[in-house]
C-alpha cells in the first residue's frame, strides 16, 4: 500500500462500567494497526462528554451503566438530533436483549454479544466505521424477531416505504430487514452483489436512513417483514 493510500486509524472510544472489560477492549483494539483507542468511559455521562471532546469514529457502548445507561447515551450521541454522530457499536448479552431494540432505535449502528471472540469484535468496529451496519443475521433474527410482537406497525410508515421504493427495491428492503447480507440477498434474488450494494445505498437515500439497522427498525414498524404484517 502506498503512503497516499494509507488511511488514518479508526478512533475508538471504549465505554463500559467494568474496568476489567475496558482494559480487555483497550488491549485488543490498541494491538490493531488500523485502530487507536482515544479514550475510556465508565458511565453514560462520561461516554457522552468524552465523545464530544474526543470525536471518535466508533463508540463501543455497554448498555448497563450507572448515571446514564448506554441506550440514553447512544440517543444523545447518535440519535436524530445529534450533529456529526459517531458510529455506536452496542455490546450486549442475551440476558439484556430486551434493551437491544431500544438501542437500535436510539441510533446504534449495530450490536455484538459480549462473549463474541476478539476477532469478531475487531471486525465489528471496522464494519461500522465503514458506514455499514453490523447485523449478524442469526443474532438479528433472534433479537428483532423476539421483539417483533411488541412493535406496532403503522399504516402511514408502511405507505411511505411502499410509495418511495420500486418493487425491486422493496424486495431488497425486506431482505435487508430479515438480516440477510448483500451476498445472501444477491443469491436469493439472482442479482450481482455489486447491484445489491447499489440498491441498498439507493434505499437508504430515498428513505433518509443512515444504515441497515435503521432499515430493520423501519421495516418492523411498517409491518413489512415476517411477524409484523
């Protein structure tokens, strides 16, 4: 790679109320040649303040933290009213998955389980830093599907989506909402992966969505995926 091709390191802020967890994250991320840990926070208030001060690219956010929980901190950092929001990667466990849907609504770009192997966590940071959502299909189906019954579809949102998208874009929209990757969608619809990537970008632009996580949330609210129609 030439010097002109070199990319600046991904600036990471680690937020977790357990010192041992933070230390582990910092050790893992600092060992990556393309990452720089710019700070740590042990509660939601510190996370918001540190993010505003340090301007990280990615915030690794725990949900259960004192003073201000990870969901509220995420909303302040990456919600609809946030200016220049960082990408927020929520790291959670199955025993608190009741909060994950709220985290996604709050503006998180994705989530991983706390017992994910280090390589998966590192790749997760790279994924959200690129502007993509981190939606492991199996986890997405489990979590979003589990809470689909609590998401009340609304007719106006359904009508907005249907009117905005072409039939093929709507097909892709629904596949994304089911947690499928571009490669899986391409195989299902017999379309080249590069074309699916173009469709996804167009869908996000038309609907004013930031990433695939927001597609999932909107699709469930609009009743356009299995279990919410």
